[in-house]
C-alpha cells in the first residue's frame, strides 16, 4: 500500500507538469548536435534547487529521459548524433530517411525508447540492490577486458572492410592518448602546443567526425538532403508497431543489454547502443541489410540507450557510484538536497525514492505522445528547410555546442580539424564509428591496464591478475567469440552455398 501511495504522489499536478516539461525540454536539447544529455541535465540543475526533493528528481530524470531519446532525431534525419548514445542510430536510421522512411524511423525510435526505458525502470524498481553487487565485482582488470570486448565489436560494426575498421579504431585509441595520461599525469603527443593539453574531448570529436563531413557533403551535392515519400502517412504508427512486435525479442535483448551496461559505472549509452546493435546484427538472419536501413537496427540501438536511464540509477542510488555521466550530475543534485545514497534511500527515504521511480516511469510513458508529436513535425521541417538555411544552422549549433562543453576555443579547433580529417578518411572507406569507439574505450582500457599491471606487480603474478578471475575469463571468451563469430558465419554461409550448388550434380 505504501508503494502505491508513493506512486500516486508522482501523479500530483506539480510532479506531472514537471515530468511533462522535463521530457519536452530534454527532447529539444537532445536533438541539437553537441548538446548532450549530461549538458541538458547540468544546465537545468539550478532550477531544481528550490523544489521538493522528489519533484526535483522527477524533473531531472524526465530531462535525462527526453534528451537520450531526442538524440535520435538528428541521428535519423541529418546523420548527426544529437547525443553520443545515438551514434549507432545513424547506421540504419539515416539510410531509412534517405529512402523516404524517415517518419517511420522516428516512430520506431519512439516505440523502442519507451520499451527500453520501461525495462530500465522495472530493473531499477525490482533488482537495484542485487544488480548493484554486480557492479562492485568489476575491478580495473575487468574494465580493461570490457574495453577490449568493446573493441572487438568493430568486426560487426565495420561497413565494408573490417581491416579498415580496426585501423580506424587504432586511430581512435591513439587520439585517446593525447594530453595528460589517465594514470601518472604524463603529458603525451601535445607537440608543445597548449591546445592539446586537455586531450581530445569525446563529444567534440564526435561532433567533428559526424557533423562536419555531413555538412561538407550537403554543400557539395546539389540534390535534396532527404526525399519526400510519394505518400505521407503521418506517424505510420501501425506500421511501426507491427515492425516492433516482429522484433520483440530484439527489443527485449537490447533493453537488457542497455540495463546491464549502465550498471557498470562510466560505461554509458554509447557503449550500450553499440553492443546492442552488434548483437542484433549477429542474431539477424538478414545481417547484410544492417547499415542499409534495417528497422531492427533502430529498434536495437534506441531501446538499449534508453534502458541505460533506469539501469544507470541502480549503482547511483544504491552505491553512490554514477552509472552514466548524467547520473553524476543528478547525484550531485541529490547531495545538495541533503540525501545520502545507500540502503537508507529505500528505507528511511523510501517515499522520495519510490516517488522518483514512479515519476521516471511516468516520464518514459510521456515519451510516446510527445515523441510522436514532435517527431512528426521534425521530419517535415527537416525535409522542407532549404540547404541554404539548414547547413549554416547546423554549423552554428555544432560550434556553439562544442564550445559550451568546456568553454574552450581549443575544442572548436580540434572539432573542425577532426571533421575535415574524418571527411577525407570517409572518402577512402574509413568510417567514423570505429574511430569514435576507440576514442571512448581508450581511456577505460588504459586506466584498467595500468592499474591491473600495478596490481600484478604487487601480487607477483601478472597472469593471475589478468586471467585469474571468473569475470575476466568470461569477458575474454566473449571477446574471442566476437572476433571469430562473423568469420564462422561467413564460412557457414559459403558452405551452404557450395552444398546447394553441388546438390544437382549429386542427384545426377
């Protein structure tokens, strides 16, 4: 009965209005290139200081939920991830938009986001203490192997040449070492210029590698950016629901992956969506269509990155360890309100905690009507806006968004440089996704390896440190399977074709 009363507290007019405003604000901010979910939450934290604790948390959770979903708009319609978690949404979302199915892709993104978000909230409600213990089992060595496992996903994410994909990841790893070392504080690869002392900021690199090449191509090509379908069918909700139902196992698997990855502190939605996309592609009978506009790719990525919202709150509330970067900001707001994380949040402060969880559930449900409404007009607007206005607008937002991350002109210079470099590499078959993946996983792998190396030296056994734990062995096994499974699948397909080709001869 108490939990029901707490849930009804989230339906008060004030909390309902805050959830509505938070989701709408988050969608708009998340759709703008460079304005990440972390920034959306951080900018609006001061607004919540005068609110009741549960109302403040509901608004921040709603902003977070809306921003993660909003990143899919620009990913689908402009091939530019609005947030880092929407990187993988560009793989199939933009090809769908190019063939005239942008409205369908946006609706699929909405349905997947709601489904993934609900799975994350359900996990937060029922499994928080249990799953938080899993996060505690991960030490530096486990994070190192987890980063290696992430890098093996390149074999599934590469478009065209897998070798070029690994070369791009190598470039990303090299870029991640620029600046001050994660452990030790050594200054590396700055070439004496203070511009590189701060390193390559991930969001700045993402904006440069994804946005600038798109802008250059928009200017270089005379035809329209997107084509309008012969028949405009509104949101195409029925068609999207049919596709979502046929891919229900894909949705559930991806949402589970997103929740699990978010429990690991610092992983975030970008890694979750890439892992979910890779697994969806492997499990599909039509894996060749991924990257060319397969709706299941959009369903996988969007359900995974929205599941990280609820999943990330598990270590945040139970252990005080932020599961994702926006959780760190919300944790700070929670401490300003005078609350400590831990078991007491589910006992002494249960009313606030369960009201917040109910509010997060409400915000996720509000994604459906708001997402369909805003998405419908966003698709029509992007199509009708002339290039002469669209290109300068996106360019202005990328510069402002990059500068606002650290208030640094250096980040803008790095973003533009990487953008031109990304455009040149793209012409030779090097895609930006492996580069960004290497850049994201580089610091995680370096920190885990160096700390594991020091632990091995102290214990006297490097082998036991890196290969002795059951979690490490499990991740190593998954990494090996990740590398060799595509080769095995290709060999089996070749063998089936060869068998079918020889079958008539055997009959004769």
